[in-house]
């Protein structure tokens, strides 16, 4: 131990300290920065292909989707109008 301490005097000590100042943060970042996918993996976080939306690409599929959306909007509009008319009839 004393042989190591005798060698680390003056300039050698400063070079050793500088090396530690540089290598310690790099080693720290390397240790905690590798295998992040395995360490912090949350299964089921991203939706699978079956769970996600399927955007229609063909014209027929787009027309079918637009018809479905318009039908859904008309049903919602009719329900809103029914609630509105029921609410106004009771206030008279």
C-alpha cells in the first residue's frame, strides 16, 4: 500500500484524480444506460396491431367507413334532439 502511495505524489496524483473525474461519470452512465429496454420494459404498453386502428386504404373501404361514421353521427344527433325536445316540453 505504501508503494502505491509513494508513486501517487505530485503530478501522478493529479493525473490519477483527473482520470477518475473523467471515467467515473462515463462508467456511471454506461452502467445505468445499457439494457434500458430490459430494465424498464412495460409489457402491453403499446397497443398491438389488432388493438390499433386500421386506416382504410381502398376507396370502397373509405366509403364504407364514412357511411358508418355518418350513420353514427345521425343517431347521436337524433338522441340529442329527443333530449332537447323532452327538456323544452317540460319547461312550458
